[in-house]
C-alpha cells in the first residue's frame, strides 16, 4: 500500500532495519507536514493569525523542528543548538493542550524561506542522528531514542492541529492541493438510532512494555464495569444536528451548561463553527474550500454544542441521552471487535489520511455493529482527562499532560481523518478545553448517569503539597515518616487495651488517621483546615493523591501516592474526616480509646482550654498522645496563652512543665518523653527539620 | 572573734564538719536578715514601698526564703514546694540587677506573721537538708550543694540591698536597733590628694577550682597592662563633694553626661540623695536615723553624680580626673598589697559588719598607701560590667548577670560596711544602672583616658543570633560547619595558585572570611547588612562573640564563641569587614585571587548584574566559588530577575543553566557541582536544613 507510514514497533529485530524504518517515519512525517503548508495561498497567509488566540502558522512551521532540537538536547543526543534565536522564538506558542492565553508580545517572525532553510538543517541533523546514534533495541520510555519518536509523534499532532488552523484561516489564504483532496461523496444522512450495548468490563491503559510510542497519559491501568446502555449507530450528522439548530437550540439556554452559556455569550454562536449560510443555503468550510453542505457527514462542534444537542434530544425523546464517557467509548470499541489499524493495509476507517483530507459520510465505514467508532471525526466524551493509576510524567516533557488534569479538559476519542501515528491508536487520549474546535463531533448514548469522574488535578497549593509529601511522600535525611512513627508509638502503647475508636486531632492531610486504622476499628481525623482534611478525604475516596512539588524557583515535579503503595488500601473504609476546632469540639466526638494530638498544641489559640477538657473525649484508661516541637508563635497562640516556654516565678517553665500541670488532674504520664524527628520538604534543596517531643498520657480520673 | 561568719571554704576536710560550718553560715545569715527587719518601726512599714520602683519590704522578707526553695527544687535537693502560693508571690520582684520596671499589679501581700511562719518552715527544711543530704567534698559549681550556698549568698546580697531600701524608707517607719548601730565618729575631712600609682599588670577573674562560692560573672580570666596613673588617697568625703555642690555643680549641665542630665531632669536632684538640709544646716540620713553631716565620711552618690564631680574637678584642676576603671581598682588593690579578709580576724576595713552599721571617716582605715580600697562604701567605676573570657552562666540562675551585659550597668568595687560573704571578696563584681543608689561613693583617679571597654552584650536579635550560631556555633544532625566547609573547598581548589587576597562576598557574620585567612594573606568580608558585618568585625576586634539562642518560646540560653576555640586567633589581623552591595560594589574592591559568594545569588536584587560583572574583580586565573540552595523568593529577587528556576523556551531552565550562560564569557566551570548541606538552628527543636550547590569557576577571559 501507499498509505502514510504507521508508528513503528520499537521492539526486537535488527537495529539497522529499525534505523531505516524510523528514518522513513521521520522523513514521511517531516515531508507531509511541510506539504500541508502548501495549501497556504501566499506568504501573507503564514503571518496573519487564523484565530486571535494562536500564533500565526509561521510559528507552527518552525515549531515542530525546534521541538526536535530541544528534546534531543535534553536527551543528550544533540550537544549543540542549531539556531538559538529560532529555537527561542519557536519554542513556546500556545499550548494546544492547555489553551493558556497568548502573550501578545510583538513577534518578529523570520521569512518563510528562512524557516524552511532552518527546517532543512534540522532534517539533516535528525536524519544523521537516526543513521549514526548508537541504537540498542528495544526502544523504551527511558531510551535516548524516545526523544526521536517523541519529536516525530509531536509533529504528527501538529499535522492535525495545523490543519484545523488552516481550516479556520480566511478562505483567501488557502488553496486546493492534489495531496489534500476532500471526500466528494455526500447525500442525505441515514436515519440514526440507538443500538443496545450489553453490560461489560473495560480495561484501558497502556503497559510500559508496549512496543509502540505513547504519551505519558496513556500509561497505567484503568478498569471499569459498565451496565448496559445504548449508543447511536452513527455519529451525529450535519443533518441530524440541523434539527437542533433549526428548532432554536442555540437560543434555548436551558440545554446549555453554565460554562457553555458563557462561551455562547462570548462567541455569539448560532450554528456550528464551520457551517456557512449564504443565499444558496448551508455550506461547509473544509480545509481548502467551501462546499455545499454534505448533510450525511458528521457534524463538527465543540463539547458545549454536543452536550446541548444531547440535552435537547433528551427533552424531545424522553430518553436519558448524553455524551459517552471514555469508558463507554472503550466498551463500544470492544463491542465492535475493533483492532489497531495494520501497518500494510488501508484502514477500515476514515483515519490516518488513508482515504480523504476531510470527513466522509457517517455510513461509509461500518465497524461491527456500529459506524465510525474510530476515524472520520474525533468524538467528544463527557470525561475530563485524568491520570490512570500508575501515571508518571515523562522527564523529557513533564508538562505535556499535567496542566490538563484540572477538570476543564475533556477527552476526545477515536481519531479523525488526519489522525496519524500514535493519534490513531486505541490508547490515544487527547483532551481539549470544552469550547475548543478540532475535527471533532460526537456520538450520543442513552443510559443511567455516568459515574462521576475521579478528581484528577494536581494539588498546587504550596502548603497542601508540602503536607501531602510530609504525610505520604518520601523520606529525607533518613528520617522515617512522622505520622506513621507516631501511630506506631500509639499502637504499641495501647498494648492489649480496647481499641475500638481513635481520634486523630489536628490530622492535617490524614496519614496518621489511616495508620491508626490498622489497629482501631474506626478512626476519625479532624483538622481546623477544611483544605487539609479535603486531601485526607480524597485519599480515602480515591485511594490516591496527586500533587506538585516545588523543585527550584517555579519549577515543579509531579507526584502521586496511593494507599496501595503504602499498604493502607485495606483500611480505607475505617476512617472518616471532619473539619473541627480542637478548642471547641462538638460533643459527638466522644468515647475514644486513643486521642492523637500531633504537632497541634502550639498551633491552637487556647491550648490550655484544649488540655483541660480533652479527658472528656477519652474513655477511662484510654491514651492521649501529644507530640510537639513546642514552636510557640504569637501568630498562632497569643503570648498569654502559651502553656510554657517562658520564665515563671523566676524559673524556666517549659511546655512539658505546662503539660504536666494542666494534665495532672486526669492523666498520668506513662513513660519518659521521646524525641521523634520530622522533615518537611520545601524545595529540592530546602527542608524544615524538627524534633518533636512525644508524651503519652493515660486517663486515670 | 564574734564577727559575722565568713563565706565557707568548700574544699577538703571532713564532711560533717563542713555540714556544721554551712549550717552555721546559713543560720547566721537567715537570722541576721530577719534582724535587719527589726529596724522597721511598725507593720505598715513592711507594706509601704520605700521607693516607687520597688516592692515593699514584705516582699524581700519572703523572697530570700522562696529563693532557697526554688533553687533547691531546681537542683533536685528538694522534691516538693513548701507553699506554692507564697513561692509564686515572692519569686519575682524587681531584679535589682536589671532594674526592669515594676509591674504595678495589685499585690495582696500576706501578713508579716504569715511570712515569718513561712520563713520558719523554710529554715527547718533547709537546716534538715544541710544536716542530711549526701555530701561529697569539695563542693564545686556543678555540685548539688552549690544551690545551698547560692541561697545563702543571695540572702547576703539582699541583706545589703534591703538595708538600702530601709535607708530610703520614711524615717517614721524605722527605729534604732542595738545590733545596727552606726559609727559615731565624725569630724573635718582630711585634705585629699592624688597618689602616684606605677604602671603594672593586673590579672582578674576567679578560677573554677576556687574553694569559695562565686557568682557567674566572677569566673574567667582577664589580664591588662596599665600605664602609671594617680589615685586619690581617700574616698571622696562629704566635705570634698560639698565643694561641687556649693559651687553649683548640680546646675552646671556641662559636667554631666547625657544620661546623667536625663536622670537629673527627672529626679530634680540638687545634692546627694541622703543629704538633708534643714534649719541647722546639712544632715545625713543613715539607715535608722538622721545625723548632723559627718563631713569626713565618704559621700554616697550614683555614677552620674560621681562622674560629674570628676568632670568638675578636671575643669578646676586641669588634671585628667575621672572615675577609675575596674582594672585600675585591681591595680590599687595590688599596689596596696591587700589580701582577702580572714575568717577569724576582724577586718582591717569597714566591711562585713565587722565595725559599724554605717560608713565611717575616710581616714579611719589605712590600707597600705591608700585608705578604703575595700570597705566603707562601694566605689563606682567607669567600667560597664562585661563577661571575662571563659564566662558561663550557672544553670541554676541563668539570668543573674546576663541581662546586665548591656553597657548600661556599671561595676562597683570594694564593698561597703554591710557587704558580707562573697560580696566582701576581691573577686566580687556587682553592677547597677548608673542612676541607682547603693551604699556607694567613689575614689577619683587622674591618668590618660581608659581603654574603651569591650562590647559585652549578648546579641538577642533572632536572625543575628541564628547566624552567629550558624557560623561559629555547634553542629546539628552531624552536618559540618558550612562556611568552613566552603572555605576548605575553595582553598583546596586554589592548589598552588597565588593566594594573596580573597573576597568573601555576602559574608554575613564572617566565619568564612576568617577561615579563608588561614590560606590568604588578606581576606575582605562584605555584606549588605551592616549588622551582620558588625558581628564579624566584633569577632575580629575582641576575638569573641556572645549571643542568646532561643530554646523554646521565650526561653533562651546564653552562648559565646571565641576565635581561640576555633583555632582562628592567629588570623584576626588578616581580615577586614565592609558594608557593601554585591550588585554595586565600589571599584576599590578589586584584584582578588578568590571570590567566595556563599548563599548570595538568590538574595540579590539583580543576580545577573552581579554575575556579568564579577570577573572584573578577579585576577585572571582566579577562582569564583558560588554556593546556593537556589531558594528564589520574590521578596528578595523579583521574578523577572531570577536567573533560573523556571521554564524557558518550554524547557526546564535551572539556576545552574543560568549560571553557565551568564558566566560563560569569562569563566570555565572547573569541576562537577558539589552538594554541601547546611543547618540553621531556629529553636532547640526546629532547624532549617538545606543543601547548597557549590560550583567553582576559573576566570579565563
């Protein structure tokens, strides 16, 4: 076949053959990308922005070349820059993934010929590298050549996103091209209807050992059991969607979510963005031309429009119509017995440029019992992108996905007519802001409400992240995990005492709450900060926390920890978390066998009040564990509320003296105080290193 | 003899005999103290304050008993309080040493009979303890019995200070007492004149092995060489002083120092405080009576009045008259061949209550070639109290002296008629605020200006103290001293290079400056903070730094470090310190063989400016050592001035990347970066623990 070369398998075989295959893949991609720009009609077309929030196309012409240089330098395969000035200008545009606002600096772009000359230099250098750099197979995630594959797959992404920009350019700036011919078939759309999909399990996530390139977000493991549901036979066609448009769907706010309403108010949209109405009726803007509306092609809309259509349809039909989840898309894939496209056969889908440089009728590609599960246009899902268990960022591109784990980027699945390489794989996971346009449409489903998606954002608040690391993260300076150490001391002190209920007061992000639940039937974590307990509660609910760690300046790294890794998965159901004030606790928090007060007393506004009342919460014979570095600060505890750490009656009166005095009426000190160190990481090079004093008190009165 | 028992020798001999001696010393002191209060004429006399800034005498009656209890508890000799309520009320009055303002709370004092009953309980307990507590001789500074001696000597101090308060009480509140009879001798004063004192050395400071009790400030070692000077034969008598009074000395502001003027304006003093002028002319207030002015007794004044007299006399005589220094007092002591008073002989001085309950004529006690070098009244010196080298606080009484090391408390020497026990020793060093009254007068000297006294205060500013400890103090968590480690790395990198001049830029309190001077002919320390370099300069000048360390809350410990201890005494003359801005350094700082920039770059407002110009200061082939934990904070360095620690052209750009870029034109990186940890102590239990990255750069262009 003469199809566009597939993403290579990176395992086994002969190194020289692999070199040749990768060189071919590189050159095919580099060439095809340049060929895309031949659809621009003039030099000016490179420099006028197709849409206001993006760079002009000249940037994207240079960008994919610069990306190679940057990643090859990072990977240590390249030791010198090719053109430092270009490589600064072409490095950062608008991140198509995150849709940050564009910095409107006045760019002085080089001429097209200069950029093409630069591309030729890069082509030469990368080509030489592929032919000469040491190569041991297989090429995996940690392999230096991963950077080469990353550069090629990155260019394939831009092949698609640049084609969208070209489609958004003024028509005068584009021209038809023999290599970019759209489908010419069109007609009346077939009647769509719902097909029953039986209940089933789906398993997604790529294994690290997979023999093809993948982006960070594809790896890990995710399983789900789905009840039965129904899915539309076809993607929604322009014709089917026109019912919504004609019946005033864009004006009917009740069909739109709040975020969609905001977008609609801003954009003043009254129909899909590529639809054009003129005297002859509806037309459709393709990449290089405007054609009479192909009613049987899939409609291309953003998430908000797709969702509003579903709501309208739900209202009209009375059926629970909505967008599918990512899991449901995988269920359709399995239900239709689909497989990856093959390297040497034309795909049985409008994908990978195997057929057209445009969409085609929704009934052209039957795939099992449905049409277009893959290909034609991407399909919006109701699922904001989230990391699978086991997710890790790739060190060569640590902000490829992480900024999109924010609940505001929804996954699109299935690929479009121009999705190539990794994009065409089953495992591909791309996500965009919900108001954004790609070659993307949708299929609707009907079924019970989808399970709510896990919270997937990385905590970026500095203090919360520091505490997440303090409780669930790594050890530093050889100092053992502090909340666990305290829980172990408490459990050991409990001996054979009754251990029904424990209270972790000032639990912060909750590690000790979980650790105590190894021994107690139930443990309650309480903290004054709702944001702290939010993290504990999230850990209990999802079994996982994600957070960023400050490395240096504004550089961060991404981290996640699971209860499973900490061997705490089994106790998830034995903890709960509440917001509360240790100095004014609700009466219901009562009858505990153990109260842990870790690094609490020197943060209370009235530690004496707490200490003189805490026995009321504790069963007779129960244990109170207090730990503190006795860091009294007026910002937390007014000077007159300190319980020690000052001269009293002319002599030193320590906090331990104060504890003894305040607790004497109801407690006896069980053993000599212990020193337990703890370390809180602030940056890669800066830590708080403290030594807490731990005292154990038995309630005797 | 029947004199008042001397302070015991604490060495050798038989334990039971020593018990008996100490018991006798305790009882004699306890009795004599109570007997002093018999000079009060009525119950009311105990409860009306003699002077507004002090507690009434009832407090002092209880206080010396409570002090025993507090110190014996601290020492572990006593395990229970005798009367917790009294021991709180009588613990803190006004510290006679520090003259803090009195907290005017409304005290509810117990009745005299209650306090006496309490004293009897304490007498019983302490007496029993002395008879039964284990006793191994000798009793030294660390011996538990030190607390017993401390209690007795403390009461002897209060015997004197309470006698002053009684002397300041309204005359209706006092009554003569057979055990407190003043001297009845008086007459015309002898003509005073200056006696030549030949040049000589003095050695002061008590050894730790000394066999008698001493307060913390007496220990250590101090040597001085004095040029010849003159000293007055007699203490200044009332008669001699009257010349100053009669000639308008109190109105003549030119004789008074600024602080003295302020006191004079506040007090409206026109003559010495115990002088009373009535219709019969001048009289003198004694402890229990008012007598016709004994003109030949020593005048009693505060430091300001004594100093003003000297200035007046200087003006009148043209001679360089002034107050003696502490060293000069010791020179007089040696010059007159004096020795400690003996245990079983009446003293040859009006001291230790051996003669009178008042002063006596200035010509009654000849001591070698002078009169009254010891005894009669204390003698003001021009020396603010300071610690001798080797000073340590006693753990049972850590704020006895330290608060007076503030340059505002001047030493009085020689003792008065009521100075007993330790107070009567040659080594005794008491110091009071300069406006304060004791049984104190003065002797004047004439000679060249006294050498300025060492700065003696303990640095209490938290950040300066933390840095003093960071640079000169202890190691924590096994982390080696950081400035020394950097200096060692720099010196090792220098190899056999020329090592004439080094620059320690951002030197803070200067440890690395000293350490580099082991290898370089001269080292300049520069810091933006004048207070930081002040500490380095003080260390260079005095060879010693003193500072407080926060232990817990407001509790502190006192610390000192000397260059000698750090084996740096030999390089004191090879360093100097300047205030300066690393980003805008004066041209004269130039021509260095090494520049050390320790933890500097992330505290500059423009690190790029510094880094692009620093080569100008360095000789070709010289070395630049940069260390930093790269803790970029907007409060020090605006975000746009950071040289790394951010994404640049889409990739992580570390501070090391920034250093390489900025230094490339003039430097080559000599070796791979090193990690060097450092620890800054905040409290006994809280530390900053960081890891600095160290890079070495050789100037090549």
